[in-house]
C-alpha cells in the first residue's frame, strides 16, 4: 500500500486526461488559456501503465478529470482499458456536461455510474457569464439523461460571492424529487489569473447557515475519506454536501493522489508539483519508488502545503479538476 509521511493510506487517484476545456469558467481558467501540445500529454499506453502500477500498490479508485475529459479523443476505449485493470474497483468522472450526454449509454455499459457534473447556476444568462460560453441547454440535457439512466450524480456548485449565492436554496430544491447529491464547494484560488487570492466570504459555515434559513438539515454520516459534510432534507429524495475546499477541514483523512494530464504529480492540491510520472516512464525509470518517496515528504495539510508553493497558483484546469 502507498502511505504518506503521516501514515495515511493512499488508495485514490485523480487523473486528468486533458488540459483542454470547452468552457472558460471564471473561477477555473483564464479566457486566453494556452493549452499544451498533444505530445506533452500522457498517452493511452502510459496511462494504463501508470494505473496498473498504482493498482498494484493499492490504488482502487480512479477519478477521471480534465480540463473536460470528453475532449480527449478515444476516451471511451481508454475507460474500457482502465476498467479491465485488476484492482481498480471504481471509476468516476468529473465533467462539465457539454459533450457528455452522447456517451452516457457507453459509460453505463462499462459499469461507470459515478458522475460529478459541474454546474454553478440554474440560470442560462448567468451560466454564460460564469462560463463565457452559451452551453446551458447541453449541460441540462446531460443532467436529465444521467438521471434517466439512474447514474449516481453529484452536482458540483462552486459558491462565489455576489455571483450565485442567491441560488443555494434553488440548488437544494433539486434534491426534492431526484436522487441527486448537490455539493456546494468553497471557492479556491486556482483561477489561473496570476493574482493573489484574498480569501472567501462564503465559507462552509455561511453556506450551511443560508441553507438552514429555508430547510431543516439532518447530518448524515460521512464516509471515512469524505471531503464533504453531508446532510439530508426531510422528504427529499437526494441530499446535499458542503465541501470546505478552502477551509481545508478534511486534510487529516486525505487518501488521494493527483496527477495532471502532462504527468505532474501533486500530493496536495495546494502544494507544488513533486515529480512527473511521464518523464519517469519515458526515461525508463521505475515509478513506485519515486511516488512513494514523494508521499514520504507529503505535507500534513493544505495550509502547510501552500507554504511550499512559491509560484502563483495554477489554473484548476491545469491541475486537473
């Protein structure tokens, strides 16, 4: 098993398969984003080698992210190969939903049922303001199709001051009839704008206080490595979660490794890149010793990791969702 410097077992990897995206969400990516050449990305063969190696060391869950993962050519065949790796018990996907609805039957056929859908507003005009693209209808079509195919859907809502905080109760209302989980995420400093991030007004406590003005919230048990504080609303088919992504209250149980589309490894979202698995594979060097060594120097939490990050924060799309 992979373990870190603080005796935490690492059994979950978030793997970006592309840095490209068809949206330009203001909290995630600058409008003038420059994408890397395809030759700089991990190839399908390298991804399989990487995941086979990680699975041999106890990684059992893989989340596929981007950019927007469905912009990667041949994603479904790649997912089929990942699905065949011994030891990988769950594959999940985070998507913006613009292209996803065409692929839902293929995902279901592969047994991939866990999908996180990024959706920060229920208003078409506001969607265009946030994403700088007019794709609201496509995303809603994906949401409807995911639910129709009985997928396990989590809607990820980044809560932004003076942008979408008036919609929190409307998002919670989505859980009344549908078995969907709506997760409100604190805004983070990874917008790729290159300027200082001064903190947030809408932390997880403020989000919960606002929801409690409308709803009675019953605390649900959280999974051992959950990043979300989970709640049910009486009479609702679904549930809600609040993720203290900036407050970083969950670091003590973190079980994940994060790998970008170009092979850069982060042992903490807030920390610097610690090695590059693509470079290791292309030079013929062994992967596991280098990964384990990096984990042995892992920071205790996101605040400590942030102190190690001397450059300006990257775009979340570059980090990998």
